[in-house]
């Protein structure tokens, strides 16, 4: 009574019309986009902007970034909750629709999901040339105290911890670049 | 509750030099183990309310009413299967998203420069939600093979891209389904990056009982997501 996991394969270069159609101007409704705001949700609005860099420092123009987060009160969307209305906690953005090869999410700052972890957003990275999606996490530079006490951040090599901290570039505006390789290689997790 | 780890004996490596794009894009440092918390065992929730009326019928959802209305060209096929976990538990009410090339091997994507015709009646993207037994079903067109720049005379075998969330963020999967007997499989560095013992899980089976007389050939393709570490106790919700 056991079956082996279906192997992962790359998302390839041509995902956009299927997974991020509205962002790229294709005639299909997107299930999720880069703006997670919801009229019934109150909280601090933030933007998260970044780029994905390959091993030669070139910005990757055909990556897809997904984010998953709790709402401003620290609650995750659960199956069946509110008839799937309200804040979804999920966003998708390709890096190929603008001139900068970047991604930009508009959302709310998540609340703390438990007593230990600092506020964070789960991030998944897909791209041509990546045979398995990669998990990472985004923490907030202005949560210094909470970040110091976060068990996962604390467990990391101090030299690599900064790769997970989104910098505050203006009030409510965070910068989060992802480096696939090199000295600043982002910490990716085996979840 | 948590999900079993990714089985790295089933998944391809992050850097596979025969697939050249992996060399600068796959991370070089080991992945850091992350104990699953609520952030990993919860995940995006999308059900039937996410679907449009013809989302699972790719022979209909791209038809245009303009200059050349009608059916897309190519061989109609039915692609169906079950979404299961490693314990063969059906995964009901799960979103399945697909995208593919048309019969000529051309994607609608603006970046696809392959000199093969677009089909005004075929879009190539679709989605559905699994039923109570974990089953999904698409009607589509047999995708064509197409050339790519990885190496001299490189051709991708015919395939359909699949994207699934499963019950939690940890069960997320994007994969490709291939067709049985395709001579390009043995030459494809993406397919062959997968460990040999797991490779055949990516190949659909032709199925005469799925095939509909006078209409379309049928293929079966089951998708197995990571299972749960603990079995919930009797009566637990």
C-alpha cells in the first residue's frame, strides 16, 4: 500500500499563460495574482519587490515566485473557511512581465503564527533550469527582536541569515532579492 | 501533523549538467532542513469556485468566435488519473492546473519563437478540481514535440505540464507528463535527470477503457504527492 512520489520536473519557460495569465495579458482568469489585498481584511499594507539572480548575477526573466502567508492576525486560510472568500494568503508573480525582470507583491504584513516564530512569509521559487521548486522564507528587517528569538533564523549560519531578511526601503516597502548561487546564495530549505 | 520528506531518490538533482540551464540556476549549497510548522502544513486553498465552465476542456476553452471559429486541429485525447498520497489515499477537491503546446509543438506563450503555427482555436491552459476519489479529467489535443536550444538537434518529447498544491505547502508539485513509446524520451535531459527507478512514473499509460469510441484516445496518469507522517487517530477530524 505505498506508491513512490511523482518526480518533480521544471516549470519550463512557458508557464505564464497557464499559471499567471492575467499578469502577462493572456485571456484566462488567474486563480491568484500578485495583489493579495482583500476588501474585508484590515492590516498594514506592504509591498515586496525583488529579483532572482543566477550564478552569473543576471536577473532571471522567467521565474515564478509564489508566496504563502498568514493574515495580519496570524491566521492561515484553512480549507472550507469562509467559503474560500476573504484573504487567501497566497500570491503568484512571474518575473517576465516588466522591464526589470522582477516580482512585486502587494499584501499585508502577516501576524505571528505562534509564540516562537517571527512574522514571516513562505516563498517558493520556480524557473526554467530548476528541476525542483525551492522553498525559502522571508523575514522582516524591522522585526529585529522577534527575528532574534526565531528558532529557525537562530539555527542558521549567521553569515547566511541575512539572505532571508527583507530590507525596508521605504515605509511599508520591502526588498527581497533571491540569489540562486554565489556568496549571497539564498538559504533554501528541505521542507 | 506533518508531511513526509521529499524523496530525493525519486526527484531529479538540482544541478544536472546535461540540462544546461541548471548549471547557473540550481543552488550549490545543501538545502537546510526545516522542521515543518503550521506555515508548511497549511497551504493555498482553491476549490471548484476557482474554475470557469470550460476550464477542463482544452478543445473548447480556446475557441475563437472570430475569423476562423471551430475546433482546434490535432488528435483529441482524454487525460485522466488520480491524485494520491504515498499511502494511496485519494486527494479529493485538489486543484490541478495544466499547460501544454498545441498539436504543432507551439506554445501560445509570447516568448515561444518556434516556427510552427499557432492554432487560433487552441489556448493550451486548463484546470480542474479532483473529485471525491481524487480523480481529475481533461479533454485536450495531443501536444507536439518541439525543438529547444539545449544542445544540437535537441527536441522535447511531447508533454503536458501539471501543477498541484495538494493539502499543504509541503506537498506542492510541478511536473510533466509524457506519452508512452515516445522515442524522444531516451534523448531528453529533463526526463533523464529523474532517477531511473522513478522515471516511468512520469509516463502516462494508454488506456482503452478511458478511450471513447469515435471520439478520443485515453491516457491514465496518476500523481502521487507526499504522504502524512502520522495517521490521524480514529474519529479525529
